[in-house]
């Protein structure tokens, strides 16, 4: 899928509607969803209106599980393309609608199925571990998927003498290699452009400005190693520094009593964190870390999808079957908490 440059309206996650406009729009969304027998799912990085109107909001794997378990005939997935594909893989009998098929992902696009097949041919006998932030075609070439919260457990489940090909996120791969101590992991050089842009200099500046804040870091971030180096040298207390998935961040936010928390991930998560804990000030590690592709799902596009039923996502049966095996192999290992990507 080719990534396009969308309008920047609402890119930072600011509300685009007045309370009265939101109320009327939300009522129509829910009415149409009921009429269609649809459930609306929203990723944590969506604009606030989309998050608030959705029947369920969370990370992509959590939402895909909701899609698989719901009795709804239709799944309207407000996220990016690979997420809707994953929902379809786990719910093949249901209609999955994506309000804008141009909503892509720089991380998922950083490796293709053909590239993965070529990499596998260079390393016969290696086990392929792919992050869930990949296309269905890549999952179909994968032995076992992982999320950011269970990636280390997935790697530990593989015999220690087995070579592992980890893709596509180089920062998550480096983090897993560090925490597992496994040296026989080869890591694909892919990245999420938003997370990669949260830099070590951002960390140093924000920690200097907020020395008593807790720190939550997504392992896809380019600053993860820098944060852990600060911890190892005693410049940042280990007891208030955590590397977590987006789902893990929401859980941590609900539990914290810290006056301030610095958050290193896409800006959309701040809406969820502030919703679960109004007593803490949640601050972005980088206030430009907005995913333009996540923000392509606008209130108007969601309404159009519900009115027309346009935007169906399909995955071929052979690809879906092979991809499903990789996802189910991960689920069999278990998922700590509710965290996904």
C-alpha cells in the first residue's frame, strides 16, 4: 500500500467540533452503527472524537480480539490498514470496514512478504518473529507474531540455540535482545517514523525540565536505549521509568499518583491517559510525535462509512489461514496484561 500525505487538520489530536456538534454527530454514529449491526473500534492514536464515540478503544490486538468475540455483523475499524487486516484474519466471517484505505503505516511498509522470503532463504532453519504491526502477507510468512508487551516471552519460548529473524522494528528488536540476552537474533532495520523521531535529545531536555516526573516509553521509540542508559547510570530512577506498550501505558496511567508523567509515544495516547487519571499531568516527550496516517480517519469519514458500508477490507483465504497460525501461536504463549502494540 502506498502512503499518501493527508490533510494536517486535527493532526495533533485537538478537537475539531464544538460540544453541540460532537453530541449530534456521536448520536448519528451510534444510531447508524445500531442500524447496521456494527461495532466501532478505535485505536489509542485516533483523534479524540473517534476515541470517545467508539464502542471500544485500545491497542490493535485488543481491538482485534474484541472483533473476534463480538456478535456484531460488521466491524468498523478506526485505525490503520494492517490493523483492519488483523481483525479480518481473526474474524473471517465478519465484514471489516476501514474508513480510509490510504491510512497506512510506515513500520508495516518497511518490510514486504518478498523481502521476508528472501531473508528467510538466507537463513534456513531460523524462526521468524514478526511484530503484529505488519501486513497480512508478512504475517503469512511468519512463524510466530508478537506484541511489544510479549515480544520477550515469545523469543524466550524459542529454543536458545535457534536463530531468530525479528522484524520489522529495529528498536523493539534491540530492546528484546537486551532484555532476553539472546545473541542469535537478527533484526530487520525497519522503524515507525513517528516513534523513531522521539530522540535521545528529547529525553534529555524533558527530563531536565521535569526532573521528578515518571517516564513511560514505548519500545518502538528511538530514545528507548537512551532512557535505559540514563537509568543504568543512575541519572533516572528505575522505579519511575517503564518501557510499555500502549495498553500497558493506559494501565500504568490509571494506577499512578505521580503529579507528572512524561510519555514517549504517539500523541493520541494522551487523550486516553488523561481520561483514566485526571489528577496527573501527562506530558509528551516530543509534542510533534503525531502519526498523520492515524489521523486520516476523521469524524466525517467514519460517518460516511456507516452510511454507505464502503471500505471493506479483505484478506485472501490462503494468506489469512497462514497469518492466523502465526497470530494464534503468539496467543498460545499468553499475553501479559492487556497490552498490545
